[in-house]
């Protein structure tokens, strides 16, 4: 007969009884396979949180909205260190590894995951990011339908862009909502 505090045979190294309550952990996924990993882990019965956002992009010259991971290459999984079977995670399609410190899986505070879940990540257009030097189209105002070069953000709602006016680059300060990616 096994003693009460013995680790089950499926426990990972470094697990202790204090980890008996379910916690959130981070899974690193293979390149561009976080959606696949989330689907396969969910099909295996694991509780998975894969925060995504809708981003406006241009595809074949047309504006379209695509769903992208909030954290490329990562997703969250809720596991109990004593009860959960951790072995299938490593061989799940799309999964690279469980993030660890040494041999101990790194847990994420429940409050962080709950905060992420409460955010409106799927809100269209609210998370369009621009890179310095990227071509953007002005969608409103007196410069509507003109192409500019994104330079930098100014605060949370405005951007500085370079626009060629009379064959000279001019800095414009515009609301981010008036820009879209080319």
C-alpha cells in the first residue's frame, strides 16, 4: 500500500502536494500552430485558454479581418499537478513544450488569466498594430485615401505618419483609428 503523500506515477518531477489545486501553466507551441495545439488539447479534455484578437489586414488588395493569437506561440492550460495526466501534452500536435524553470512547470496566477479573459480581445479594429516604416492608408479626413509611412505612436490613440506633400515628407499627427495597414 502506498503512503498517502506519495506522488502518483504520472506526476512530473518537482511536483509537491502544495500544487494539488489546479493552476494555469504556459504551453509553448510550434511556429504558427497555436490554434492546432489548442484544438488538440481541448479534444483531449484539457481546459485551454488561447487569447486571440481580430486584426485588420489587406489580403489580395482587399481589407479583411483575421484572427491572430494575442501571444504568438503561447497558450494557457489549466492543470492539477497531482490529478492531471501531463504525459499526453508533450506529444500533442502543435505543442513544443510546457514552460518550466528547471524541471518545475511555471504556474501563472489565476488573476492574470481572468484579467485576460475579461478583456474584449475580439473587438474588431481595437488591436491593429503598426510597425515603423510600414505603409499605411489614411481612411478619413482631408488626406483620405492617401498612402503614408507609419513613424511612431503618440500616446495610446494617436500616431505620427510621414506623408509626401508637394514632394516633401511632412509629419502628420492622426488618430490611430484613421489608419489601416496596406
